[in-house]
C-alpha cells in the first residue's frame, strides 16, 4: 500500500519539521549558555574563596596582629577592596575578623 502526499501536505510537513528543528537548536543553545554562566559563577565563587583563604594565611603569618597590618594583607586581594575596617568586626565571605583595641582577637567562621 503506497501513501502519496499532495503538494500542500508536503509543504506543511516541511514547515513543521523546520520549526521543530529550529526549536531544538534554540533549546540546545540555551542549555550551552546556561552551563557557561553557571561555570563562570562557580569559578568566581572559587576565586573569592581562594582569595579569602590566602588573606587568612597572610594574617596568620604576620607577627603583628594590628588592624592596620591585617588591613594591608586583606586589601591585597581585589575582592576585599570594599571592606570597611572602621568597626571591631570585619566580615569576609565566610569568616569574620574580630578586633579588640585594634588587635585581632579571633577569626570566626560565619
């Protein structure tokens, strides 16, 4: 049994097949872009964590635990340029630096 399609049915099929193909390609493009953005955000988070840990290592390795010396260590990293050292507590990403009389009292995890 042979099935024959007329010209109108063939053109409708071609248009629908093209739309489905276009939709699949757009979906794949969205998935690729979404993964790229997620990876970029993860890399940024890892970079911030690495900078925070490097700043803490710098703090621990200093012999002088004064607020000004610790501020110099922390400000070496671009993610921490915005920090306000005027108070007794300075919050990094995952840790807080607690000062008393302009000396480091302790480092606590948030």
